[in-house]
C-alpha cells in the first residue's frame, strides 16, 4: 500500500525516510552540512536524484516532525552544492508554515542550524 502521492510503497518510503534522518543526524552531530547531491547517494531504499520532489517531500516530513519535537528543522543542513550553498526555497516556505520568521532568510536558516547543532552535537 502506498499512502504517499508518488506511488512508493509505504515500507520503502519509511525506510528511505529513516535512512535520510540517520544521515542528517550524523551530519548535525559533527556540525556539518550535506549537499542534496551527496544525500541522495546515501539512500538505498528509494533511488532519488538531487532535485527530486519525492526527496523534498521526505525532507519536509522530517523537518515538521523534528521541529514539532523541538529539535529544529532537520533539513536546514541540506544545501545546494554550488551557488548560495543554502537550502532550497521549499525550506523557507515550510519554515513560514511552521511559524518561523522568514523575512530574513539567512537569519532563519542560521537559527535553525544553531538549534540543530545544539541539539545533536552534545
């Protein structure tokens, strides 16, 4: 059975989500970032590409879950490999939906990173 809109079996979706969560937490523990293109190489349950809407959906779900638990938007450390080296626009859209002040996007992003690092690098 697939409850997501992408037709991926729930078990595979949940496995991919767990794999991504583990990768991101490991990276947060060492106060690091990870490009989208590197993140997708670390997921075995579902084959993603760097700008895959399915990946963005999972990152959003993880960020909502982690933010609700008070640990910050976990996807804050997933960034563009070149250019601005920040998260994509979906991060800031979701941040606004979660009540974050996104009027200064850099400040919003840095605040989330600080929360993640203080949570996971203890």
